C-alpha cells in the first residue's frame, strides 16, 4: 500500500523521484514504472558514473565524498530538466539538504521505497561497489542516519519481500502523479 507521508499536494506530477537506501529497489522499480508510462528512466548514479567514466566507489576512493556530492548535485540539476521522467536517486542523494530542497522545487513526486534492514543487508551484502559501508555495523549506522531524510518523501511504499513488478504495479495504481 502507498502511504502519504507529507501534506504536500501538487497538481503537476511529471517527474517521479524514487528515494531509499541501497538495495531498496529504486533502479528496478523505476525502470518498470518508466516503461509502463512511456517515460524516460534516469538512474542518477549511472549518470554520474558515465560522466566520470568511473564507478561511484572509484570516485569516492579517488576524490572523496565531498567531490562526489558536488558531482551528484550537478547531475541532479541536469537530470531534473527531463520532463517527464522517472529518476532513481542514489541512496544518499535525498539525505543532502540542498538536493532535497531542489527536488521539492521541481514539483515532482517523491516516493520512498522502504525495505526492512535485514532484507536490505541480504540484498547488498555481496555487492562490492558500495563506498560507504564495509561491514554490517557501518551498514546499519548509515541506514539509521538516512532514515529521517527518507521519511521526508511525500509517499512511502514497502518493498520488503516483494518483487519489483509488484511494487511498480502498486505505485502505478496509486495515481499519485
């Protein structure tokens, strides 16, 4: 079920921003929603990686998080020009105050793909390209730090123990955009 989290009620819904932690399904669900709507799908991390010809992890290792966040901010401004579009944000994008404010100003809809920590860990444990966690403790800490930001999204959809197709169908049926 799609839960409304904030009191925002906008008329224009030509951009969908998917927010959530790594492994929550932003890329998989976003691609399905975009295909169903006939809209472009944009994965913000993929845009950054293509522009830098390096993975997010490599960018973090070579230049650090502050540099990556500058790239992310610039990429976000650029991809926000696409309308209509379904945009999958990086796990930390919405946790950056400037980015969250920018997204609000675009008047697109923000949907938090919420998933239980255990399932997120299971989905991400074998992934080697995540720069901000190395073990379970740092994973849990990072999730805890980001949850207050994710909760600022307009809507929340649970992705735990659900297929990307099921989540996408639910979002499409909700008619929130």
